DNA sequence: CTCGATATGCTCAAGATGAGCATAGGAGAT
DNA sequence: ATCTCCTATGCTCATCTTGAGCATATCGAG
């Protein structure tokens, strides 16, 4: 049975000051050149790592000094030539990606926290519909659609662009982060699409926008795809599992909770309805104590109510009162 | 970088005559003995399989003659000693499991279709709360809880049993298939738990019910765990993506649609509300033609409405009017 | 043409959601 | 002291969704 190497990637998420952040390290790209942002990653040690997530925890500890708590498997990436070294005799690299949620924010080594919306500016609707959508994405996707050879394919590309980016009257669906990234990749609007094609020797003239990638931070290899997978999964999970609390201190105000949910989902919520939902769902419990750092009337401090797991089949925060863009 | 072997597993689902079926093959267990049920599986060929799902399609074709359509990655299983051959010098085996939905039901080789509820009888609530819950599962889990060494651990086991199996007044959550299977595994109520412990040389006296596994069909290795993962994922996905239609002929009556949803989710639905939901959601479109095989008033034939993908962010069938057990 | 069976239409109460008004209770400025 | 600016928190109300069930339609079989 032929062999392959198993890699482990971690998307480590924290939210501080209303900014969702992910932990990155700096790595030289395999083809040489200046260091790029990367997710913490490393190989599984088949001899010593009893389970995949233990291997992951070991690697993260070694690279960043962080002890992970909540961890969840995301997806396994195994296309050939994810890493260009494969074409030069390297082994087939299959990577298992994980999502981790943490509270702490002190890291060591070359690790640093970055706002995840630097990598996906079009995903943050908290200040309204991002301008990059109309200004850059919509016209570039229209050029992409127009250059398809068949009328049928042009139609399909337009439809896809409208559905995933909420153009032409279609509603925005926050969870489709990965579909949006993949559409941009196929349209040649992210620099890694071009880089990958060059490395594979397929530098055709095909996608029209190769010269002007969108204003967003890139990552090494396919790490931005992994990040998009993580963001989409987390946004979805928020709605039916009480995972936000992994990102909050043990005690918090309802506005803090709301801000974290907003940071992750990328939309602003209606405050009163948010509280009603969270309280009626029995997700939280007042402590009687107050937080006077609010700059206004002091807010009550709440804790997560574990019993909710007994009472409700799928307790999550939902997104009450999303402001329609 | 040390190497490992990549395996690919397929959970292939079809629904015929209101029975959800999965495709199994017969395989000798690694330790010898009579053949057991297994999921179609085989190694990734790093040289020839460009992507993981291509490798999977190739293997399924070779083993069963089936061409897969809809395919979705489920989970990657990588614990050490999933396959006992590892302890005898074999390579570390990491398996990527996939879910596939098909319509066709003719297969070749030693492949055969099996009712998936044979493997999980407690998951089928269509004829009311399964008797095995009260008769066997609840008391066995209580024994398991009672034998925990610490009072705290006893409490935690009871709570877990109640939450995942809907005991003691907790509502049944159809999606938690995997959590239920894993609870039974830890409690020693499925034969593979005992088998794995013996193979690892840990045949302690610890779980109390080792002698009397539940009346359910087992599978080789950890394939029943993979199957539980698939069932849970499919039940969840049903609610927010129009995947049922992958299992139906292009044209169908609303009752056929309802029966397939019921077969998968394991609960009976309120008919009128189901139609209202499905029609209001714009998931289907009448064709004007009728099916007169109903044994009653002829039913209109419907088709899936692709446009729904444009209109709704998360179109799925939901489960309106679940009869509370 | 009546029975049994299923399809399909409709109603109605209860609950959830979207949106906004109104009041409460702090801190800092005047 | 009191005014002003904040944020917290309580409450209302129209609208939509859901759960449940009644009533009627339309077929085949006897």
C-alpha cells in the first residue's frame, strides 16, 4: 500500500475587542522567497501521536506555546500538488485541518494574531455592505462570467456569483464563506490561484483579472482555503451549538456576548431581540453581580448555563434581527 | 517526515420502499474468522488519484460497479490501532470517510444493500419510541453509570445518557447519532468495544454489560462508527440543504418525498404541514402530471425547483410537525 | 354507488420574530 | 446639585411560522 505524509493544520480563533483573530506563523514558501503567513502546521508522527488531535496539540504547543482546549476537526485536504514540493519527488501530502477556540491571547515564537477579515474583507458586514463587493468583486466576476466560452457556462457563472455573493437581489448567506473563496479562486481573483497555476505550468491567459487581485492578505499554500472552511463552519455551528462561550471569559455581559457573535457572523444584530432570544433559550444565567466598565448604566454579569444542554436539542445563539443589508 | 497509509471509506446511501439502505461489502476481519459487513474501502493511490474523492469513486467502481454522483467528505479517522494490523508492524492507517447519495440500486460483486436501522435499531422512531430504549439501553446505561468509581463521574454518565438518548424527560435529538453510538461504545454495549479492548490487550472487567451486546448488526473495524457519523450528518444536512432530491427520481409525489425524509430522519411527520412547508419554501414545482399508483386519489408529480437556491439562504426540508414520542 | 384510501385545501390557536418606544441607572461635565 | 450622554433593560405590537386538526376531492375495487 503506497504511503503518504499526514499534515495537521490548526485554525485557532480568539475574539478580542470585537475583532475575530486567528493565530498565524511566518513560513518561507516552499519555492523560496520572503516568509508568508501560514497556519500552524506540522506532520503527524505516526509512532508517537496516538490520535490526530493529540498530534495537533503537540504541534501547536511546540510552535506557539499555546495549550488548546476546544478542538474540532474541519476537513481533510488531499488534492495532489497542494504543496509544490510533491512534483519534485516529495511524498503526497494529505492535511487534516482543525478548528480550535481559545480565550487566551499570549503566544510565543513567531506566532501572531491577525484579524481574520484581513484575509476576507468582503465577509465583514458589520459596518454595512462592504464596498469591495460593488467596487471590485461584482465587476470582476462579471468579466469572469463573460469570458466563459459557452453561453450556458456564462449563465452558470453569473448565477453562481449572484448566489454566493448575494448579488442581483439574492440574500447574503454568511455561512457560504468557502463557496465565495472558491469562486474567487476559480475566477483568478486571489493571488494564490495565479501562483498555483504557474507552479503547475498552466499559466494560460484564461482568467481575466490575473493582474489585479483583490485587496486582501494572502497565505501560503492552500491555507487561506482552510481558513475559509473554518470561518464558514464556525458561523454555521454558532447557530445550533453553544460554542461562543469557548471564546468568552467565564463571566460576561450580554453586550459582550453579542459583540462576539457579531464579530464571528459579520453582521450587526438587534440588541433587544438578541437578549430576548438568549435569555428565553436559557443559554445564560444572571449572577447578580454587575460590570461598571460599560460607560453607561452598569450591565449585569452572566454565566453560561450548562443545563441548557439537557433542555434543548440544538442550543445556539441564532441571529435574531440581522440588519438586512 | 514519517509516512502513513491513506484509506478511503464510502457510506453510500439510497432509500427504496421507505427503507434507508447503505451499501456494504463482505470482508474477512484482519484477525481472521468469518467475513463481516464492511463499508466499501480501499487505499488512496498517491500516484494516480488526483484528488481524494476521485480515489474513492475509483474504488467504489471497482468493488461494486457503482458510479457515484453526489459525494461529500464526512470525517477523517486516524486513531492509532483502528486496524489491529498496525500493532503487528503495519503502517499507521488514516481513513477519510465520505457520504454518497444515489438513486440506483443494482450492484455487482459481493456488495449488498442493508437497512441502516439494522445497525442502529434505536434510531428509528417512525413506529414510536423503540422498545429497545427502555428494555435494554436505559437499564444498561444506568448500570454503566452506577459502576463509575467517583460520585461525580456517576452523575456525569447519567446526565450524558439522558441527554443523548432522550431519557428522563429530555427531548430526543435525531441528529446525535454519533454521540449515542459513542456512549454505547464506552459503556461496552456494542460488541466491537469488547473486541477492540481484547485486541489491545486491555480486557479488564470494567464495563458491566460486556456479555450482552444490544440486538444490532455489527461491522468490521470502526465502520459502524463511520456509519453513525454519516447518519448524523445526513440528518442534520437535510434541514438546511436540498440533499433529499439526490435520493429521489427526477419526478415524485409529495408523499414519496415525505417518506424519504421520514426514512432518513427516523420520525413521522405531519402530512399537511410538511406539504405546506415544502411548497412555501419553493423547493418543488408541480408538473401537472399525475401518479395514479397511489391507491387513492391520484397525486400530482413534482420536480425539484433549482431556483430555490437563488431565493433562500438555507433551503432544506426541515421537519415540520414531528410527532413527539 | 359505496367504501376505503390517499390527496389536497383550509382554519385557528400558539409561539417566534422583527422593529421600535420607553424607562432605568451609571459617569462625567457644568 | 443637576444636566447630559451612555448603555442596560423592560415592554408592545404587527407579522410570520408552526402545530394540530377538520373537511373535501378523486381515484380503484367490490
